[in-house]
C-alpha cells in the first residue's frame, strides 16, 4: 500500500487484525525489477486488507503491480510461493525516520561514507517492513542538539535524492525537511533544495523544530546558561522563519508542514494560525486534544509504544491511540519498532476484549 503523503496522513479506515499473529511477515511492495517473472502468487497467507484480514488468501502480482487478492489457496510451484500462514501486509509508509542521519554520523564528529550509510540503513528499513520512508534531515547549526551545519544537512539531502533515484535503491525514499527555526538560513536552505530539479516531487513534507530550553520536550530539563543565552539571541530568527513557513504554504499548495513537540493548546493554536496542519509528537494530552479539535492529524512514535512510555517523560503514545487522539504511527529513531508497536496495540485490544467478555 504505497500511497501519497495525504493518504498516509489521513487514513481512510482504522485497520485492526482480529486474531493472534505469526511473527514472520511477508511485505508486499512493487519496487524492483520483476521483468523475469511476469506473474507471481503469494498464497496461503493471512492477507491484511483495509476492510478485513483474509485468513487463507492469495495475493496476485503481475509485473510491478498487485492485481488481485483472492480468498483461495493454490498449490505451490515456481510462480506460486506458499508463505505458510504468515501475514501478507501492505508495505509500511514511515513518515519520520532518523536512520540515515544516524548511519552517516554514528557518533559526534564521526562521519561514514554516504553510500555505505545508505545501504546499511536501507536494508534495516526493508527488514522492518518499511517500503516508503521519509528521511528526517535536520537543517540546523548544532545550536542545541547536533554536531551539524546547514551545509552538511544540504549535502546529506542531496545525497539521499541521488541514491533514491539509483537502480540499487530497494525502497522508496523521500525527505522530511526539518527546519530548526533558530538556525539562521535553515528555511532558505530547505527551499533551495526543494526547488532543485533533483528534488522534483508531487509534494514536499517539512517540519518546524525548536529545541531551545524552557519549552517543548525541554520544558522540564535543566539547561546550561549558554543555551538560555542562545535562545534569547535567536528569537528574531525564529520569528522570521515561522513567517517564511506561512508564506511558503500560501504559495505552494503541494507543501505540507508539521509542527513538532507542541507542549500546549496555545502552541497548537499558534501554529494553526500560521497554516500548519499536522501535529508531530505533541508532548502532552492537552496539545494532542487541541490538535484533534482542530482536525489536525496527530503523529506519535512507535518507540514510545514498544518501550511502554516516553523516554523524555512525555505523554504515552499508547494512551493517545487508545483515546483516539493519534492518527499516524512513525518509527522516529527506531524502524524496528514500527510493526512491533502495531502488534502490541492489536494484542492489547484483544486482551481487553477477552477480559470484558470472559472475566
């Protein structure tokens, strides 16, 4: 199920699997050269569709397209693969993944060759069932978190765009352009990249990030005095780049911008007035609730669910999902957690249903 960004952000239906699950998965996607096999049947699988789960079904692939899903099991041969009751799932779309940044720079001051990092990261994504990924590239000057310059971010984005178009790419690659609103030139650099012919795409996905102390997920953390000084010195840069975001949204209908780490209803309202229409990682229930009241898709992280809570003491993503205050699940910094988090949610739902029925 490789969809447009809007389809991914605004899911048409809530997909629940109704029975216990095999842990082995078959991920259906059409990227790659299938000219040598005109027709392929994946049979005897538990096929997940938007409407239901087919317990014993077959997915029919012709060339590069999935052409049919049938409730029937066929005998295995060279063009019919018996998957032994495993799940056959649509390829997962991950709207926020930090994997490439971490693969390129595994430690502070340490940079690996870009191509090596790409291949290492890509196979990790494929092994996690992710077939379309939005790589988070942070355009910032390392004011608070990263050992980074905007020039390095620009180079990283251009490398990703080059690799994404190469024959060796195994999954579909997009970029989440992260603007650090306090780094001068961040927004201009992002616009420069998306305006390049290499970056031509039907849509562009950006986010606005502010990692200064005293707000967002850093509201409760102690910070060095110099960070407070940087925050005071960069207020005018933040204001300018937020205005640039609004201007871009008005002039480019194919641009979507997310707010990041909103910590209050007032913060969500402020971003909404600027034209922001996605809430990524609201840090508390108040912000998530306000985003839903404004009909904004709310994005939460799968590591939060797998760990049983936030590592920064923010709101539990599982609680937001259970209370219908979350719409999109992303892998964030750990792609292996994305499908695992879904299975945890399904099993939790089943356990609660069984308790209500039999206890």
